[in-house]
C-alpha cells in the first residue's frame, strides 16, 4: 500500500507541475513587459522540450518529410500553408512555424484525395495487419511497410488549388529543420479527410 500511495503521489506531483508550468507560460506570454520578446507559443514549446528530456513526453523524431495544413497563399512557383496543430492530421503541428513556404517545381505532383470504398479499405488493412503479424512471428523486419490509406488520389494541377484548401505536402527535405522555404515533392488536397474527421 505504501508503494502504491508513493506512486500516486508522484503522478499527482507531475500533473500539478505540468499545470503550473503551462499556467506560468500563459501568464508570461500575456505580461506586457515580456510579450514582445517571449510568446506563449515559444514558452510552451520550450516546456514541452523539457518534458521530453525527462521522459514525460515522447521524443520527437529526428526527421519528418510531410506536413498537413491550410493553403494561405498561392503563386506560380510557391505555396504557403499554415500547419495544423492536430493530433490526428498533424501530430507535430505545434513544432512547426505558423506558416511554411514550399517551392513548386516541374517535378511537383498534385493530387486530390477521395474517400475509398469502405469494404475495399477494410480488406486492404486486414491484409496489411496479417502481413505484419507474419513478419513479426518470423522475426523479419517491418521497417518500410506502409499502411494502406482510406483514400484514392486523382491527378490535378496547381491551378486546382484554392486558398483555405487543406493539403498534405511531402518534401525530400527534413521539415523539422527550420529554413526559409522547402521544395514540394507532392501536394495533395485532403479536404475529404477533414470532413470525415470533423476538422
């Protein structure tokens, strides 16, 4: 019983500490003297980093090459998106800047996602799960296996993009490395994803 109470005490202390730090982060961000130097967003990111360092939050991957967001600007050779801070559509959205610029080249592929037939998707996913289990039992590596998506993709052009469209942009560059702009390998309009998830 003593050990159990001790663990509960530690858990409560951690939760209390998290609440205190987030409250302080919010308060500092609203302080007139500091608001022009330190944003609440910056404080929250730094606090999240601290939690990852002590193992309370999962560590971020070293590399990420896709991001989901809404289109805020479209030019002939450039699009700007606002990354979503959503745990389903974009788990690492809070680590990205408020806007990200992507250069469009002749090699950039554009597509429009459509919801896949549910029965078809279920069959594909069951086959994927079975293959995972077989590889696991056989001790074979599963790295590189890609889960099926509940969408099919229709080829489109840059001209089909509209402001506020929800898109997923894929790049060959590491998007966790901050820089002025990135090169878009593919851009997919994912409006139907948002509708299904209520986003």
